[in-house]
C-alpha cells in the first residue's frame, strides 16, 4: 500500500511539472521604477483607425540558430493582423527591422511528452526604427503552446511598440 501511495504521489508531481507555467509576460517592473507622469497617463489615445505603422522586416542575428520561414511568417502575420484589427495604416515605404537575437524551439514531441521539463520555446528580439531601439521577448514553458504562439506574441508586441498616431 505504501508503494502505491508513493507511485501516485510521483505521478501527480510529474503531472504538475508537465503543465508548466503559462505566463508569457515578463515580471512586473521593480518597485524602484516610477509610474509614468499623470500627464502622460491621461493623454488621450487616438481613436481606432488613427494609427500608422511601418512595414516589418524580420531578420536573424543569433549565431547558429535556424529560424524557419514559418516562424518569420507568424511574426509578420500577427503584426499585420493587429494593424488590421485596429485599422492602422501600414506604410509602404517606412520599414522597421525586427532582429531575432536569441531563438530556442523545442520539438513538438519533446514539448508534448516532457512539457516544461523539455525546456522552453523562446524568442528575444530587437526592433530598430527611425533610430530608436525596442526590446521584445516572449516564451512558453508548457506542453500545449509552442514556438508558433511565441512568434505570434512577438508580432503583437512589435505592433504595440511601433504604432504611432497619424
């Protein structure tokens, strides 16, 4: 009977580990960082359809990593989808460059069989546009979401960093 309980406890512990952490956002800002000034926080936001965004070009600079065209497509498609949802005007001449600096992708088999124990799917990138630089990153460490969802999240984050009032 003791052996049966021990096995059950091991199986339940393993199941808890496999579910992983579904959080994809970075930790909140440290308490030492101050909130934006009231004038910035209360500034009126443009209405839907009053945003403009540059085209997004995706390139890699992560050493020997191999980022598939499918993953690049997920990033640009999510960026374009967000622009379309908000009615943003996408420039045909202004281009922003998203450079993937770090890329880790688990195989689908490893993700489904070992879940969080198989590591994580992660993309860290830098967006360069008009002399400004923005860092974006996202990851999943669970059994049901993979690099495709991470790439879509990166595209959405890129959109939120690059949208500007018309």
